[in-house]
């Protein structure tokens, strides 16, 4: 009887500490669940679980795995060694729903493993219904990189098998720069085929386009399904990111960031400058169509939110100039407390032995 009580106590102590140890990891995620809803077979269906390092210590995402082949997760930016997030840096876990090999209602648990500053495993939930009656080919409108001002279009074949009177009644767009039109091409028995033409308007601004069309039908059981639209619109000279967050830094802390400057033809960067002396710039010397510009920033002593304008001059045109907005916050972020099981096995084992001695003494 004494041994049973001791074992139960140790299990409760260990499980309680383990639960609290995951809290620091959970707090970094904006969302921990996503339902794709009803999606067409073959459709591109991806979701980004965004997270942000809230702590003073570096956070290392060591790995990610899925409980089901219906979902393939990756750590964005991972080159094989995981991803390190410094204070207030952002990251993401990209979960892709495998709509080509699976159908019906599917769900998966995506486990994210952290090994710094403490070990933790965080579980993300993914679910959705993959339809068998509606098939997309290709799975979405992926434009790739296109020039600003260009009139770009992509075609997608939508095939439906089921009701003979099935029809597309409306197309909803989440962006004024994305337009679409569906034209019925065949109808025979219960099979209906449409050609969906997706257009990116010439006035789409430079930057990344990640939108979704909603195809509305007369099927009351499953009224609508999504179609993803992706594109990167580039002008003669583009800077990525368009605005640069330097981080939440301690006074005197130095951080190095990189921006990508891109043009349609090789060019040279002649000068990078900012009125504030807290910046150092390394100007590339060779002519390339894609240039990486390292930016070194040292935080001042005054706390608060700061904003800057960085000028990048090139040899395009008459020494063309582009501006980059940069932001920083000088703070003293809170230190991350070790998890309850951090002293972990020693503390837990010690408590268990002490409790065991007390129980045995009482029994004696």
C-alpha cells in the first residue's frame, strides 16, 4: 500500500511539472488550431502557425513532425539545423494539407520541438474535409514573380462529379487586385467542367500577393470552396522586406539584418545611408540583379519605439534612390523563468524520496 501511494505521488508531481513546462512555448504562438474547412481535391491548402520569441533568451526550434501523412509540416527558413529566434524575432510552422493523396475528414497533430532555452514540445491541431466530388488542376493560381504593371493570368480546370445541375454561381475575391471568371466548358450527365481564369490587375502594387478566391456553388451541402492565389510583384527596383523590424533590443545591443535589393538587370549599389549614426552599412561592390545588403544597428540608451529612413542609391537611371523604413524598440525584456521541472529530475526525485520517507515513517 505504501509503495502504491509513493508511485502515485511521483506521477502527479512529474505530470504537473511537465504541463507547466510547456506554457512558455504555448505563449509564443498566435494560434494553435486551424480548420481548412471543405477543400477541393488537388487544391493547394497551407496554413502558417506564426510565433514570436517573447523572451530575453534565444529560442531554438529543433524539429517538427505530424501524426498523419495528410499534413506535412516544415519550419519556415529551416536549412537542416532548425531555426533560431532571437528576442522578438518571428517565425512560422507551415502546415500543408495533402489534398492529392487523401480524402474525406482528416485531422493531424503537429508537434513542434524546442531545445533552447529549455526543452518543450508544443502541439498544433490541423483538420479539414477533402472533397472527392470537386477537383482542381492545378491546385491554385501560382503566378511566381511578375513585373509591376504586367497583365498576368492563370487558368485552372474545375471538375465536378455528382449532381447534373451543379453550377458555379459566384466568385468572391479578397483583393481588389485579383479578378476571376469561370466559364463552363462541358456538361455530361453528372460531370461538369469549368475553366477558371484568374487575373492579377496591372495596378497591383509591388510586394507579395497571398489571397484566396471563394468559389460559390448551388450545392447546399457544400456551398463553397477556396482557391489560393500567390504572386510576387516586382518593380524596376524592389527592396525586401519593405519595412525592416530591427527587434526589441537592450540599450547598447547590436544586431545585424539583411535586406534584399532586386532589379530586372544587374546593377551596383553606390551608397547606403541614414541620418542616424547608430547604423553601419556594408555596400556590395559587384553588379548583380539581386543584392544582399547587411545592416548593422546598435541600440541607443534611451528606451522607446524608434523609426528610421534608410536610403539606398544605385546606378540605375540617374543614380536611382529607394527608401527603406526601419523600426526598433529599446526595452528590457523579461527573462524567461525556468520551467517547474527545470531543476527537474533532481528536484522531483528529491521530493519523491522525502515523501516516501515520510509515508514509510507514518506507516511504521
